[in-house]
C-alpha cells in the first residue's frame, strides 16, 4: 500500500476498537501514529487475552506514550505534542473530552492546524451522542449477546455459538457502520502542513 499519508502525525487517544482502528488505518496509509495511554494502559488491557489481542491488533506499528491527562503535567505534555501534530483522534464520550481539555473547540482554539476526530458509534442523533459505543454495548443494543458465549454457559458477549433459539430482537437504533471504517482518510486529506 502506498504511504499517501507520509509526513502526517497523528495522536491517538482512543481505547478499545473504534478510534484505535481509525488510527491503525491512518498508520497503514503511512501516517506516524502515536498512541497515548493513561498510566496502567488503556482499558482494553484489563480484558484478559481478548483485550490484549485487541490492543495488539489495533495498535500495531504505532509509537506509544503514557500521559496522565487528569493532571496538569500530562495535559501540558499533550499540548506540546499537538504543536507538531496534524490529527488528534479519540473515542471518549462527549463531556469526558471536555474535562480532559481535548474537546474540539479547545484544541482548535490553541492548535488551529490540528484536525480533531471524535469517533462515536451513534453519531450526532438526539441524545445518543454522549453515550459510550463500545463493542459490548453494540452487542447488547442489537441483541447479539443473545447468540454469543459458550454452549450451556451464561451469555458473555465474547465468542460464538450456534443458534439454538429464535432470532434475537431487532434494535430500533443503529450504530454508525462508518464510525472508523471510512471517514478517517477523508478527514485527514484536509491536513495542512505545520
């Protein structure tokens, strides 16, 4: 694959799948991606072997850095990094990003050259924008948990099993299938040079 994003520097503050997958796609296209994790690592690391596999799969080829954005020293370090970056991506729910000082308005006021991408699973529909859209939430929302887990065991949200019961109910609400699947190269295409 061509390195069409060579020279683009991305800060990835994402956890679990959506934002790290977007960052991974940018890295695959040649961008330099720096994964920022809190002390102790991102939350997916606590998910045992499944979580560690997720972290390895969606963070390959990225550089890593630990910053505690709950403290001023960590926020100042992030601010210094943003001077040399083109893109900031995360998948925090609305409100959490403001508390940590990485909401789009604040970043744009201090670093107008940075493209900010908040990857959300629900989009900006009614009151769902501030909801967390993790894989486990998607499985619950769509009734997929009804069909997962090991035969004879409680539903786990992990793994798979054969259907032994009627179809699960259909959800009235849909996750955005494009949350990390297609928008990131288009967003980054507009990056200017530092």
